[in-house]
């Protein structure tokens, strides 16, 4: 067994277990973290075909009663209707306050199942089992949950820390290449925020020697940030690097551009604009563009500045007439900068290439 464990000291604290093949014996860790409770596995149609049976068998081997709910894969399902269906499913199956929701899948599953676990009976146990690179390095840790509304991305949500995160890097072997690249955008984001070494490790676009080690580093960076600012009132906002423009791109594309791709373009736009206003060290934007492009990620968006700004005005990072942006100073160091919404158009315009 080659298990990596990262402790997240938020609330009562929880462990993130990272180990190849861990899903085959996740029942033991479920019991250790949530006790002798029933499990409601929430998953999407793709992940259900690949991993539902494995997880359900391991839970049943530990005498844990299992129910499962499968929704149609994709960002379009991350809405209030799917959330309602999950809540109705929990109630129909008489899950109690003592029981546990298992989020088995990517960030869409984690956000929906986490939301449901946080409001059903005003909160029941949650265990995250991420199966995409993006959810392994980011969304399964830290407790944010959300659904999209027609006005924009993640506009309704809660904070719900899990009891444990059980991450099996072997699941990434079935991930389509585009989905793997989608997750790399978040890894590169951590590099720009916290670690030139992590950033440089992805410079040539290779998959990385040991993805378990990469996941461990990212989770540790995120864990420290969330420990210092669980509810996103300061330091945690740094994790939104590339997200203001990224969310606008997602919304303008009617959620057909995946989150990581949108964030990648958002990071590059902010870095170019940051150089033009003198916050970002010269050459940083080019270094970011190179790494993103080498990893098959976009560095700009086809949507017009006006459309991006209009979408950003309903972003939840807006606070009255200002919006907080994350701007790189150099690789490994970013700052928060409040911008008046009136100046946002000019700022994004400075960062657009085409
Ligand atoms: P996703 O959950 O839609 O997964 C992407 C695709 O991969 C889906 O089609 C899914 O069925 C498929 N898939 C998942 N695991 C697989 C596997 N092992 N093998 C084959 N296919 C697999 O999307 P995502 O990229 O994981 O997450 C994006 C979502 O996460 C966005 O909605 C974003 O807003 C959210 N997010 C949330 C947080 C947070 O802190 N809560 C942070 C970052 C992103
Ligand atoms: N993904 C950003 C956060 O968790 O704060």
C-alpha cells in the first residue's frame, strides 16, 4: 500500500486519502470516517458505468447498506432540478441524519451531492470520492458546493466540509484526454499561485511523473488556504485565479466550454492585462501562455470583451460596484486587487489577444 494522507484542519478536520486502487477497499475508510451508517451514492451516468459497482461492493462487504442515484453526466445537470431530484431520492429512501452521502465522480457530482448533503435534514455526512483530475486537486477539498442558475455559474451554493476524501488516482486512467487537460489547468493554477516548481513540472506538457504526488501537493496547498480562510472572505479568494473571466466564458458558451479550459483562458487574459498595468513581472504572461499551450489549453477566448464583462457583472465575486480579481505578480505569487466594475472592460480588453 502506498497511501498519501493529507489532513485538512477545518472544523473537526478530515483526511484526504490518495492511493491507487483505494476504491476497491473504500468501505473500510467509509466506516472509519462515517461509522456504521447507510450510504447514498450520488454519481453521473459515465462514472456509474465505470466505478459504481466497485464502490458499492466494497461498502456492502463492510455491511453498509447502499442506495444509488445516477444523473446525466455534464455541467448542464448542475442545476436546481437535479438538486431537487437528489433531495427527493434521499427522502424517498428514508436516509436519516445519521446517514452519509457519497459523491462519486467529478466536480459536477461533488458540487451537487455536497449541496444536497448540506441541506438535507439541515446537513448529513458527506464523503467525497473524486474521479477527475480537477475534482481530485480542487473541488473535492474545501467544502464549496454549488449549482448554476440561468443568470450564471455557481450562483447558489453552501459550504459543506466532507468527513473524508477518498481519491483513487487509478480512476484517471479512464479519463478522456480532454478531461485530463481540463484538470491540468487547475494544477497549473496552483503552480502560478504557490509554487514555481509545480508550474515548471508541467512546462513541457508531460503528464507528470507521479500524479499521486501532484494531487498531494495541490491538496496540501488548497488545504492550507482553506484552513486560513474557510468562508472565502480573504486569502481563499486567491484560488479564484482566472475564475472571473473563466466563469464568464463558461456562461457565454452556455456551459459547453469546460471549467478548466475557461479558467486557463481567464488566467492568460489576467496575466497579460497584469503586465500592461505594471503588476505582473514582464515575461510572466508569456511563460504562462507557453505552459498552457504545451498542455493543450487555451490562452484566449473568442467571446467579445463586452460579452465577457456583461457575464461577469452577475458573477458572485462582485461586491457592489467592485469586483476582486486575482493577478499574478510572478510565478508562485499572486495578489488580490479590487477593481471598479467600470474599469473591468478596459482591464479585460488589455488582456485579450483576439
Ligand atoms: P465533471 O464532473 O462534469 O466531469 C467531467 C466529465 O468526466 C464528465 O463527463 C464525467 O462523467 C467524466 N468522468 C468523471 N470521472 C471519470 C473517469 N474517471 N473516467 C471517465 N470519465 C469520467 O467535471 P469536472 O471537470 O470534474 O468538474 C467541473 C465542475 O467542478 C464545474 O462545475 C466547476 O464549477 C466545479 N468546481 C467546483 C469547485 C469547488 O470547490 N466546489 C472547484 C473547482 C471546480
Ligand atoms: N475552487 C475555489 C475554492 O475552493 O475556493
